[in-house]
């Protein structure tokens, strides 16, 4: 069975989603709204909901007027939101983004372990290194660290976090009132980590999570990102425009997983797919045209600049081609993806920002439920994906369309579940629960 994530920014994924007449422009700070979205995704038997995040306002902009035109400025901190949603859902996984660049390992280990307990084993962590100077300036820095340094820090971060989750063995706590023994001291293990970036003694003051550790998710597609994913990730989000690109990535990252001594079947590849769905082809095209007409050209160009790694293209004619780009310290894989699309399709700068206004470089599928299912099935059966991270154009309507129209078609084809069969996110994804990994150093006595 293919796996499905529901990628849920408050108004939706299209750049102009917040301006759509049926979108909730103020939904980012409305718990009842998010509760409804999560319950709709759970009704559709999605494996997980996914919340992206950044440590500040990440949008590229030149001045306050341009910034005021953006539609995704404010929203809940995702771990806080998912903790609230854990009480309103029963089965669906709850995955939040958190940065290794602007957090400390102990704090994140504690928060995600707590979410895993609150949700009875449904937590997932989308690991990012962050990519913008705007975020760095909120943390005593003028600019972000270079790409290689961010990934070095991230690798050590993961060693610390996973070590802290193994502070206690699964059966360490006795709660024995008669003997007065709260836990078995032989089953407490002190990490005592000392490295380049972190010095963390431990132990974690939360027991080992119900899933052993939350499901680890990662979305980097650069060489460093792929190597990081191969070492740690159990769900890999990615962006591709063509099946051949998806197949090459799929084979490559699975080989890297095996090179790290892991089972490739324990690393699921879920490309993002931006879907516009109509009961007829004409209806789908009309829905898309309505959104495209709402694009503010100033915002469209700003989005493109951000995707290109903050490369200044403001002096170039909008109806001219995109020239070769310098390498940046931003998201190198996304920059390359967008640039290749422009070259492959012969797009002008204006056409390019209009093209990426929905999926932001992810695959775009428009049509009837049958057409959408055909496309997903081709990639799934063709070795390009283990499932998909669905990106509704606007919310809540785009998600409801997928649940009510596409999910039944996938079920009819035997491609998707008709009921949840697992208790935890790991069980529903078919991922093994990691055994406690004892560390010989620093064992408590």
C-alpha cells in the first residue's frame, strides 16, 4: 500500500491561496480550523499530517509593502499545535519541522518524546538545517552558517538526540511502591556527550518514547542532504518534476541507505505532489485558473528569488530567460530543480514564477480523480515513490477534494488502505520500532 502525508500550511500551498474566496486567510492561529483539517485527513486514512516551519519570517522581500502582500506570515509553533491536535485525533501521525541549527538537542529530544507520549506513539520529526539568513538574524547571527557546517552540526545533533532517547531502557521504570524503587538503576544510561558543537551529559527527563523514537523525517536532496537522509531518515520528502528524476533519486537514496547498513525498506520516499482536482477536467482547469489570476506579480517574483537561494534577479526583464545562477548557501537542491525546469520548458522569469506558485518546485498534477490516481499509480508502481506528500492548493477545500474523490479511487485500485491497521505511526507506515541501543560509556551505577 502506498503511504500518504497531508502537507498542511494554513491557507494551502498555492502562493495566492489566502486570497481564495473559500480559504481561511486567518487559519494559521485558529485551533478549531487545524482540528478540522487534521480530522479530515484522518477520515481520509492519511498516514500523517505534516507541518513545515521556520525560525522566523523566511520570505524574501525588499520592503514592508512587498512583505504585506504575503499570505503565510503567522502560524502556531508546530510542536505546540500538534500537542493540542493529539487530543482531537486517534490514528493519524503528527509530524513537525524543527531545526538543528537553531535548537539545542536536549530541548528537542524532550519535546518530541513528550509529543510521542501525548499522542500514544504518533510523533514524527522533520529534521531541517534551516536555509535563510533571516532565521539566523533571530539567533544572534548576521548570516547562516555555510552548508557544510550546518550538516556537520546536524549529524552531531542527531547523535545526541537519539542518545538521549535511549537514556532509559524500555522497562526501566518500576513504580514499585512496596519496595520504594521508582526505577531500576541498571537501566538508566548517561550519555555524557562531548563533541564539536555540543556538550550534553543527560539523561533525558522523559522515559523512552512509545515508538522507541519518533519517526525521523528529512527533506534534503543535495548530496549532503541525501547522505544525511540515508543515515537517519525513515521518511524522505523530496521534490521532482518527472518520473525519470524521481526514479533516479529513489534508486540513489535507497542505495545510500544500504551503504549505511540500513534496510532500504525502512526509508520511505514520499515526493511532494501539488494537486488540483475537479469532477471534470474543465472544472480542475477552472479551479487552477482562478488561483493563478490571484497571483500578485511582486509576490511571485519574491517567491522565485527565495527558491533560487536569494539570488537577485530584480534587474532582469520578466519576459526574458533565467540566466545561469551562482551557487548559494541556501537550498541548493531546490535551486537546481527550479533552474532545470526553466531550461527544460523554455520558461521566462514570469512564466517560471507562475509555474512554481503552486508546488514551489514539486510535481503538479491537475485533473479528475481518475487522472490524479493514474499519475500517482504510475510513479508508485514505476519505482519513483513509496507514497506521496499531498499538497492541497487551498484549504480546507483542496484537502476535502482529495479525501472525498481521490482516496476512494486509490482504494478501488487496491493501492491504499480502507482502515488503519496499526496503533502507532511506525506501525501504520510499516516501520520497525528501533531496539534500545545501549551505549557502553557513561552507564549509571
